[in-house]
């Protein structure tokens, strides 16, 4: 499974999103996929969410890292051109 291979990667201020080959224990993958589904995220988005949270908790989140939009419909101000 390649992280970020779920269709077209959105453009970011920092350029294209990076792809990463990730090998997981099948039981860990299954648990992660269930957790992602419970939170209405893709497995890829769940992995990125957890990594970002871990980076922030450790005080290692780079300032240049973009903000991840919450699941669901975007706020109205994001929809206006």
C-alpha cells in the first residue's frame, strides 16, 4: 500500500504530496482501517492525521506543514470564490 495513492494528490503550498510505501502487520492495518471508517476518513487520511497529532504532541510539527481540513462539508467561507 502506498500512502497517498488514493487518486490525484491535491496541490499544497509546499508542492506535491510525498508518497511512501508503508508495510503494516495485517491486524494493525485492519484496526487502522476500522478506526478510519469510524471517523469518516480514508486509511491514508487517518495515518496522516495520527502522524500530525504525534508531531504536534512532540513539539516537532513544522510550521510549513499545511492544515488538514476536518472531515465533512467545508465551511461556507471555504466555498466562496
